[in-house]
C-alpha cells in the first residue's frame, strides 16, 4: 500500500521577498498553519532562482524510498522557509 507524502510548496519566493516584512510574516504564518493541518512539510521555493528546488526533490525521493536524509528547518523571515511536520 502506498501512502501520500503531504507537501505544501510556496512558489515565487523571488517575488515574496520583495513584500513588506509584516506581509511576509502574515503569509508565513498562514502557510505554516495550513501545513500543520495537512501534516505537510512546507517549502518556500523559486524555480527561477533554484531556491529549495533540489531540496524538494531530495526530500520526496528520501521519503519514497526510506533513505536517510535530514532536512533543517528555516523559519527566518526574508529567507526561504522550510518547516517540518
């Protein structure tokens, strides 16, 4: 039996970092709340600037094949967020 791997991915991080810090904080808080309800790992990413793209694929591969790979959370506003659930 296969299980789904819940992941919430926020794209366009390159646009996100141009927002005012208070709006960034609001968006991060809402995204973390959604991820928590979904029991999903949260990634903020940008394909244009290759931000967290490789980490997302490594995370999925490690979870699919039960491979050892550790991921460090990053909750700093203004940086690409990674939150683990």
